[in-house]
C-alpha cells in the first residue's frame, strides 16, 4: 500500500525539476541545422485551396 500512496503523491504533487536543474536552454537551431534557405523563413499555408468551402461542408 505504501508504493501506491507514494505514486499518488508524486502524481498529484510532481517535483519541480527546474528547481533542481534550472531552466533548460532553448536549442540552438543554427548549430543543429547547418544550412539555411530563404524558403525556410517564408510562412506558408499547409492547406490546398482550390475553391471556397461549400455551405454543406461547414457542418451546419
């Protein structure tokens, strides 16, 4: 029964890992990805729009 109580305690009161290890630094993407291309910075849509949505497809 003690194991279950300990598990429940840690589940509802998790440790603050940042208090022990500090805030993690964000990754340096320039070091990970050596090449950069202009198209990487261009914001694009992932949707393909051939026509506007029809009223019947909007879920009304």
